[in-house]
């Protein structure tokens, strides 16, 4: 079966296996895990100890593998919803079709709705990020037959003939013009 949450493809098998442990915990606990996953996606850190507390029943031993499975499943649903711009009703319906109880699907969806705009902005920024330019030092060799480029990142020296340097400079100016044209349109 094809799902919009999977980009119009079948859901990966590991996600199907994650549905079982996600169904076993209460919707309140799953909502707390979902909030932690959203914070991780936005700010890059997940408190695994908290997630472990939320996914472990009071009288049971902690199961790290189960917790990691639940976190991965929630992360998949949230990230895929953002990636494929899936509407809220479709997200809920497709999670239910995969076997997640309605309350648990809603528990993931509620915090997602609150942070959807921030997630989209974060994903877009990460997707379209261009590395910052670093300074480059150019020096002619002592005999004048070559050019040495000193790159800051990665830290290295590049030597070439004057002719090759002129070709490189010309091509970089051409690229700069194309980029300027793209920014203007």
C-alpha cells in the first residue's frame, strides 16, 4: 500500500515494526516522546533518559532498544510529514491505517501541529544551506611562472601555472554571474 507519508511509496518495514511498541505506551507518554523528538529535530539534542522514562512502565526494567524504536518511529512520521508536506488529516489517517491507535496518532500530531512552521523552516534552512566562503590568499611564485592559492578550509596550498589560474578565475567569474542572475530572478 502506498502512503503520502512515505512520499507515495510503501512505508519501510522497520517503521511497521515500530508501530507495535508505539501502540503499547499511553498516548500521554507518546505525546511527551513526540515533544522530545520535535525538540531534537529543531535543536539537535534529545534527552534519551527522559525518553526512556516515558516509554518504560513503572514496574518494568528499562528497554533501551524499545525506546530507540519508538523515538525512530516518531521521528520518521514527523520528518516525513514535513518532507512531503502532508496535511494533518492525512497524517492521522495514514498512521491509523498502519496500525497506530487513534489516540496515539493524535498524540504525535498535536505537538507536530504546534511546531510545523518551525520544522518546515528548519528543514528548508538545512536543505538549502550553502557553506560560507573562506578567505583565500593568492601569491605568485618567486620565478613568476606559477601561482599559489592558500585555502583556509580545508587548510591547504594549491599550486598551479599562471595560465591555469587565469582559466580558474574566468570560470569562477562566470559562475558568480550565473548565481547573481539566479538571485535576481
